[in-house]
């Protein structure tokens, strides 16, 4: 069977040990989901909404325990972990309140065909592959809309956060969802492939790396399954002369180091108009130097460790390669023991380096100077990723131009990019396809059935 051992990234000490699920456990979960699909769907919207509301209540009541579990397994600051649990509860309430309306019949105009409409029906069990960086939120933003739609969920979580995976299953079961509505499986990629190939599965979603997404999307394509992929990001944060530079620096630092810099939608590339480049950079660095790096269980900590030693090694390797090619370490990212990396700033990033071409998953900001808005958008779009973008300006024309020309799944103006249950979320280019959250999220795994009625 084998074990999954969890290491606390802040201390390097073992934090837990879990039994892996077997192939037999996987088959049992698939059968339970397949058989439980009709029960979940036919329970009706009101019933499912009540259970989601109950899940929200449990999340509220257990917030401290769940938040501390996340900190122990992946190292985010405790205040951010609590906020993550709050967000999960908000998603449950949002879909409990709006899910039925999102799935209401949509009238169509085709007079000679009689009364026509689209009826959105659930597809059945959906397999979700989820990452460690937001171990509760990433899952609940999938779980809440799909359970409300009537789709059972089968979760393969990251091996870094098995305790969080089992805690999610516990919350949903205590909320009243029957066996088969949700299963959290502690498995590897070998069994994930078998799940995707299984005829009892009707959809696949993944949040994770570009490489993992490409592999899972290929497998889903071979199985002719609908899929949603939310992959990497190297989000631009564009600052123009009319911006409030103090606010842009304050929020820019927060956007870069949130979740210890390990967020797909963290601001990673700071593209600043040359007229305000030095002023903004200096304000940004002042804010970075004021951050508290330390014990993630401490209420005053801004930045904790990366998720594991290997992540710190990878990040520092990217920094070293970029600097060796000519980039300037304006604020040197310092490697500590274990998984610790102190925040830093790089400037003058050469093309062809990890700092220009790849995603840096940690608290290192990358600075670029642009002669004007068109040049800034050009730098922003000169990347294979297109997840989110933040633009800072008080000029209506600049805002309109940026919103229309930046290649990203979302553009936030004078604020940091953030996922929200009310707003569609996803990317373009190598950042993936499909949308989560809002109306789009509950529609993702439904059958948009056309119904045309005449003769009555």
C-alpha cells in the first residue's frame, strides 16, 4: 500500500503519515460515485443547497483547526490560511444561493420549432486533480458548483497535503452529502491515469503546473472527456505615470508575496513606465524590506517558507541562472535553511532566462522598464502564460486599451488579481482553458441540452 509522509516546511519535522489508497479503493470510489450520481442529482436543488450551507457552517466552526492543518502541511501564514477557509465557506453559500438560477432553463427563439430552451443537466462523476498551494480553496471552488449541479467529485490532491484532502471529505460528509457524492483519494499519477480512462468518469479538471496539465489534458482528450485546465501564470503588474504609486507599491508587494509567493495569480512581472520606474521601484523595495519573514503560525508573519526544500532549490536555481545572464539583484533573495527563501527583487531581466521566460513560484519580483503603454503591453504579452494581469492607471483611455489588449483571462485595474466566487476565473495560452467560478464554473460540467417542444 505504501505511506505518504508529510514534512512541515517551516521546521523540517515530520508532520503526519497517511496510508495510500489502493487500486481497489479507487474502484470502490468510482463505483460509489457512479451509483450515487442519480441520488445526488434527484435530491433536488433545495436539498443540495441545504447541504452546501451546512458545509459553510462547518467550515466556519472548524476554521482554526483547518487553517492550522494547512499551515502545517504547506507553510502559508496562519492569517492567510484562515482567510482561505472563509473563502471556501463563501463559495458554498454563493452556489447554494445562486446555483439553481444559473442552471435555470434558457429560452430560445425558433418559432416553427415550438417552445425551445436549453436545459443544463449534470454529467456525472468529475475527477479533480488539485495542488497544494491553496489546499482548501482550490478544491472548494470546484466542489461547490459541481455538487450544486449534481456532479459527484473524486479528488486526487497533492501528496504534500493529504490531511487537507481527508478533512475536505470529512466536512462534506458531515454536511450531509451521501457516500459517492465525494471521495478524497490519496493516490499517485499512475492511478490518476486509470481514473481518467474509466468509463464511469464524465469530466476532468486540473489546477497545477503546465506539464501536469498537458499530460492530463491529453489523457482526457483520448477518453473524449470535457476538461478544465488552470495552469501556470507569470502575471504582469503594469504601473503607469498616473497611478497612485504608494498604493501600487503596497498592493504590488502583497500581490507578489501572497501565499509565500506561491500563487498562480501572484504578480510576478512588474512592468513600470520609465517616467516613474525608479520612484516606484524604490517604494516597492522599501515595502519588501519591511516584510516579516518567520514562523507561519505567528500572527505577524507576512512570509513563511516555501512548500518544500526542492521548491526553494528550484527558485534559487532560476534566480542564479537569470543573474548569471546579466540580471541585477537589487534586493538579493537569500536562501535560508530548508525551504526558506527571503524575498528579493531582480531588474534588467534578459530574454531567454528563467526570469523572462518561466514562472518563479516564490517571493522574487521581476522588474521591467517600458517606454510607454504599448511597450508595457508588449512585454506583458511576450510570455507563454496568460492567466491574470493588474494595471495601475487613472487614465480611462489607458485602462480601456490595456483591458482590450493584454492577453490574459482577467485584468484587474488599480487592484491585485484575486479569485472570487462571483467572477469567472481562468486563463489563455499556456495558462489553460475553460473557466471556474461564477456562472461559468457551474456550467463547465453540464450537458447543455436543447429541448424543442411542439404538438401540445
